[in-house]
C-alpha cells in the first residue's frame, strides 16, 4: 500500500517509522511518504490559509495550494480525471487513490472503515490545520471521480488533523495481509468481530498475584468452558460500558446461551 500524508508539520509523522509500521516500510508492505504542504505555495510567506468568508474567528486553508499539491500527487491534470475516465475502472468502480481528510465535523472513523481501507492500493491523507479547510477541496475531487472521505476520530476537538491521521494510518496498516507477525491476534480483538463486542479480559501467570486470582475456569483446560466464559465476559463488559454496541447487535449474532446475560 502506498500512503501519502500532506501536512504543514510533516515531522509530526516521524513516529510512524517506529515499531511494526517501521518494519512494514522496511519490508515494502507499506510505502509511506510525507509531504510539506508549503512546498506548493508561491508567495514569500508560504501561506496556506486565509480568513473565513462570511467572517468569524480563525483561518481556513486555501483551496489553491491544496489543489496544486493534490493534482501533483494524484498525477495528471485535474481536467483529465473524469473526462478521460482515467480514475474509474471499466466496472464503474472507483480506482485511483482514496483521498481522506480528517475533520472533527464528519463521520466517525471505525474498524469497518479501517478494514475496507486496508484493501486499497493507495491512500492520500490531507491534514487540515487551524479552523479547517475550504469545503470546495473535497467536493472538487469527489466530482472528479475520486473516492473522497472525511472522518473524525472521536467527539472531541484536536488542533489539527495530524494526530487523527496517525491513528487512522495505524488502524488501517495493521490490517494489511502480512503486516502482523501473528495474524490470529487481529481476529479476536475488540471491534474486529462482525458483532464488534469489546474483548474479554486477559490474564497471564502467576495464577495468584497480590491476593488476586485468575478466574479458575481459565485454568481448567476445558476449551468449551473457556470460550463460554470469555464470551460472557465480552457480553457483560460491552453491556456495561458500551450499551450502544449491544443495541446495534443483530439477534442472529446471539446464541441461546448468550441470552442469560
Ligand atoms: Cl479528524 N480533526 C480534528 N482537528 N479534531 C478531531 C478529529 C479530527 N477527530 C476528532 N477530533
């Protein structure tokens, strides 16, 4: 997967060279490039923002700078995109990169979207700063046939999209086949199952520690009982701290034994 990240703080993403994501870049599973948006400015101040039309506080990122940057990264002149059909496959499905703009006033990013995005060949992230970016930027590229998405990572406000993009890149790349040493570890974890129940609690040795015991069923060696115990733990924990997830559960996802919870 090729990932481009555009930001006025490209150094923010140095941490993505560490750990498993760093290894995935070394092995060629992920090709991650960061770009300084100011590279596409022409004025002496290298300005990327301007005051909001209609008034109000703060600054808004200018469409011209973003368009020069994105046209170059996408490749081809903007007019080519829809007219030549270059970016839409014969099946009518969108090909070409997915463009993602972090935005606190957008759809919440979740595991389902991370899964879908982990199958894409190329993703370009455009990090907004200040009060946001001119709304015509996503509209323009959407109208030109690109798959353009805006996501928030939670109901709180950050100073810019950089932290949100870090989160999304990590959530997406770890799902790419071959990324994880042990692919089983992503199967059972929280949010990954079709139902999206929270993961059950885990324990390691010793069985007794500072007066606290590991639940005895986990030491029984009875796999059916262990599985039942873990599923009950997932269900009760989810019902207690994320009742919204339980409310969305399909009835068909539950078995008879679940219903005593
Ligand atoms: Cl994507 N951006 C900003 N600035 N704040 C956020 C966010 C994104 N998601 C949650 N808060």
